[in-house]
C-alpha cells in the first residue's frame, strides 16, 4: 500500500497553535484541527529533568500530502521546537484509510489535495 497522506501531530504550549498553523499553511497545508489538552507530567518528573513544563497544551492535527511532510516538520522544529517557548513536539502518522469525502479531495494525477 502506497501511503499518500500523513497526519502531522503537533503538541505545543497553550497559545502557540496559531503559529503552528501559520507555519504549516505557509508550506502547503490547507488547515488543521486544534484540540486543547493538559500535560500529565508530575511535579516530581519536572524536578528530575530540571525543566519547567507548561501544563496547558494544544494538540494540532494537520492532514497533508506526503510530498510536503518533511518541509513542514523541519520548519516546525526550527521555529517552534524544544528550544522555543512553544516547546513543540512534532511527529507524523501515516493515513492508510480515509473517509470517501476526504479521498475525493485527493487527486492521483497531481499528487496534491485539491481545494
């Protein structure tokens, strides 16, 4: 099976989701879903690692064509990664199956998701 779509998952400190979406859209993504979340790291773990952990998080799910995944991830790491206030964590999940309405947006001829 040739995976053509990937879900980029971004986890950032609260207040940085719009920056994630700006970076993603500037590099070819069409949109995403923002989910408020809370960190489950205990205060003991924060002491152990010697870092402060912002308990309020935002999870951003961005569905993109495989051709732009690496570009978007690199830009996210560079701008919003662990060396920034966003303290971003980014990874991808392959999309093996999708709903028919989503697949209709995908063009085999161009390899892009159509508007």
